[in-house]
C-alpha cells in the first residue's frame, strides 16, 4: 500500500540542539517501518529531509528559507508548546498529482500549513490528523487551542480522522459534528488507549502498559499504524489496538528512535490478548 502525507517536517529544540519532528516524520517513519510505501510533501531544510530518505521515504521538499521550529515541554500528559518559526503553507497547486492517487492521503498539519482545498482532490482514502488546524500561537510563540475554523471545508471529504482528546480543548462542541460527518473517528487518550467511533458506534480500545520516556509524536505514530493496519484489511477495532500497541512501544525511547517495526508490534500482540 502507498500512503502520502502532507505537512511540515519540523525542528524540535532539545538540549543538544534539535531533533527532527512533525507529524509527517513520525507518521511517515511509522508507516514505512510497518511495511508501507511512503511519500511525504513538506517544506524543510534539505539536511533534515535526509532523515526520512534514509528510511526509504520519498520526499517532495518545497522551497523555503524558514524551517518550522517548536520547543516542547511535557508535564505528565500535558504538552506545553512554543512556536519559534513557521515555514510557508503547502498550497493546493503545489501538490504533485500522483499524491492524490495514493491508497491513503493523510493531511497532517502542525501549524496551519496544509491548505484545506487539498481535501477535495483525494482519489482514494482521505485521512487527517487535524491538530495543526486546531492551534494558534501568540507573539511569544506560546501555542493555545482554537476552534477548527476550516472544518467545514474538510470534514465532508474525510474517510478517517485521528486526534487526541486534548486537541478539542478549543471547541468541544465540534465532536458530534465530526462523529456524524466522518465514518471512522479515533480519539487517542494516552495511557487510557483510545476511543473509536465506527460509523457512529462507540467503543473503548485498551492499550499496552508503557514505560514512558518521550511521548512526542505518539499520536502521529498511532495514526499511521491505524491507517496502515486498516488498509491491510483489519477491522477498525483491530487496527486501533494495533495502533495503541505501536504508539506505546514508540514512547519508550527518545524521539524517532522508539518507533517500532512490524515484527515488534506483532510479537507483543501474539503474546497478549487482543481488544
């Protein structure tokens, strides 16, 4: 299967300089390690793109002199973010036509950068991790939640949507609209697993206990694992459990290094009861 992902590759400031981040990096590497063919459309420094290319990911890197940069601080399950710089948006006319033909097109904004008009053109399954449309930042770069103003331009075209229970803080009232509009909705809840709505039918999916070291990107890892497993023919419930296990393994190491390979996820599932 082929998954195409659109969004900014980011630089996440760390004590040693910076690490590669962004939804496209965590989702892209997860999908690749789980066996999918992956293409990414982004704006990033050429040196940063090489991290994805080294994983066997094809990257279309649009021109930019500015690189989207975050500083993340975690306190328990709460992430405090600061935006230090943001590259330009990725517009509809900049998307290579072949990306619309992918088995799954995943819109994965982190900083309002993905043009909602892109949603109209997907030929197959369209998915989104909409956190980047649900946040804004002040003059000091402090990130805060906002309503999803462009939702009406995207929800009618979505087949699958994945977000965390923290993403809706800016507008909890939109949840019923999302559930009514999108056939498959997955809401991640950190150590509590996830809530799945499959054509409106709600169920709670448990997860694997984890020794958390770095939770950055866990939601994006979940999203990619969920999509890949769905496309492999699993039911939404099975795919959600598979994605929970994948995400739980990913947070037991720092950064992208914790993202597991398929055999690691399947080994755990084979040794333990399923959902």
